C-alpha cells in the first residue's frame, strides 16, 4: 500500500479493494482516515454494490436514509447521476454540508465510488479544523455561540462548532441547504432563535468564509475511473460542483455510488455522548 499526501487527505495505490484485504491493512485504513480525513484509492475498476457495502461495514453499521433509485446495485447504496434514468439528480448542490446533519448523530463516514466518469464535475472538500483556524476572532466567537436547527418540528439542535469525537479536533456540523434556523446561546438564559433573514445572513457568512480562502482550504477532487473514497464525514464538508449536473450529452454520463455509516456520537459542547 503506497500512500501519497495531497493538499487534503492522502492518495493510496497498490491495494485492490475488490480483493480480500488483510485485517491489519483494514486497521491501518481506519487509523489513516481519521489522520488524513479523506483517503482516495485509485485504479479500483468497478466495485460491485455488494463489495461496496462489505467495505463500508469495516467502519460500522450502514444507515440508508436516502432515496433509492431503481438502478442502485444494492439497497444500501445511494446512486446519483446527471441522468434521472441512471440515478438521483441534483444531489450535493444545495450548499456546503456534512451528510446527515439532520440526524441526532450525523453519519460518521461517507464512502464514495465513481462508476461512470464525466468529462467535467468535481467534488470539493474543506477541512473544518483549518477553516475554524482561519476565522477572525470576532467571527470565531459568533460561530461558537450558534446552534443549528435543520427542522424545527424535530426539536433537534446541534452546536455549529464542537469537538470531533475521535480526534478531538474542532469541527463543524451544518448543511447550508438544510438549515431552517439557528439558535444563539442555546440552553442559556439568553437563548434566541434567528428569523429567516438573519438565518440567511449567517448561512451566507459561512459560505463566504469557506470560499474566501479557496486556494488554501478547498481540495477539489477530479474523479478518475475507478476512484474509491473513504471520508471522515464529521471532519470535513463537501459540495458537488455545478458541472456534476450538466447534461450527459454535454459532459458524458456521471454515476456515483455512496454509502453512509450510522453515527454514534451526538454533537455537543460538553463531553461527547453516544447513542
């Protein structure tokens, strides 16, 4: 297994995930994904849906809360595309996010495999510890006082900034396209909910903080045939670039398979608690 460091994460060659992988190598991969946040396995060919699920189970129990497409190779594999006949469309284009921010315990890992590569259409990733570290003190203080509410009917509230349950690094919980409101100073005597204009302003500020240091922070992954990615979903945000939805007649067919691993840690400002 050969490992090369990238701007974000690590690229791995010399291992075929479709084959039997020794337990020691699996344990090394588990350690590396927390260390580097994202692991990119090149030259994997086509991984079957069943094998994709088997690999995913190295990291825990799968949770399938998403829409299923008739072309999906397995009930736990989310199939996305730029052609509605081939997969679910317009996925990942509602703003920077983590997967499962609407859950009590967001997904711990997201695992991707490209099946058909278009001429254009990247996935962008941003490391949250570096993003938080780049904030001006005033902005950092504001974010530290914010909690997100994805759906007010659920009553579920997560701190925007909290500590990663495994690495202890500061990280974020948000979805710029699936946040109904924020709460300032949650669980204090000064708690206050944002109205919609204020909510939109905060979402805009988060987006601007991500893109203003684009060259330094964002890793834009250009997919190659056979790529298989394991990501620490709690440690980084991602967004599909606009080209991912361009018509297949213009850029060719895009088909991406994704699995998600059930979260076991509830984001909290206090000692991390498990479900």
